[in-house]
């Protein structure tokens, strides 16, 4: 299952990136679905993953009412205002991969666009849930971008 959401935000791209990228581990400060978040430590990195030299954190641990997840950064670039992470938390018998790629594009001095691409691979039997999950994830991501914009106006 793949999906993309985009939102034009009336804030400079660097300001949007500050909250999304540079403060990656602090998502609970502006996204109400996430009750708790913190940076992960090197000991918490899953096997096969390594630290990104350019990233301020290795990833983040998040808790919400429906999942506890570890989100490990696999791409991070301040220059391109982009990151990608793999998420771990859904039962592996249901989901084999969860990937999120987020990028902030500058439109003008005070306008930017945030683009989020999600890929979730379900185990064979659970592929039937793809249409339902796609609708729910799209709503949740759109809601997150609304909350991001609201947080930016308070800065």
C-alpha cells in the first residue's frame, strides 16, 4: 500500500523543517495523537541499521493510544529538507515494512509544501486491510499536517 499527502503551509520552508526534521524526536510536542516521544539510543537500533552522521538523532520512540513504535531514520538531509524512516511496532505477522519519506519544499519566502509518502507492506493474509488502512492513514496524515501548521503559527 502506498499513499501520498501534501499540504501547502504559509510558513518559510526552513521554519517548517526546523519542527519536522531538526526536532524529529519531539513530535509529541505538536501532534496530539502522539502522547509521548523521545530520541532512540544506539542500543535500540534494530539489527542492520546504523547511525546517520548528518542526523541530529538516530530515530524516535513514540507512544499513542493505538501503538508503540520505533521509527529509525534511514535518510536525513538538512540541505534537501528530507528524511525517511522505517517504523517498527506493528506485529510482524501483519506488516513486513513501514516506510515514511517526508520532504519540505520551498514555494516562496513565506510558503512551503510538505509532502509525505508512506509505504506499508502487509503480510499476505492482511493485504485485505489495505483500502481501510489507506483511508485511515490519509486522514491521520492530513490531520498531522493541519496540527503542524497550527503549531507553526504559534511560534
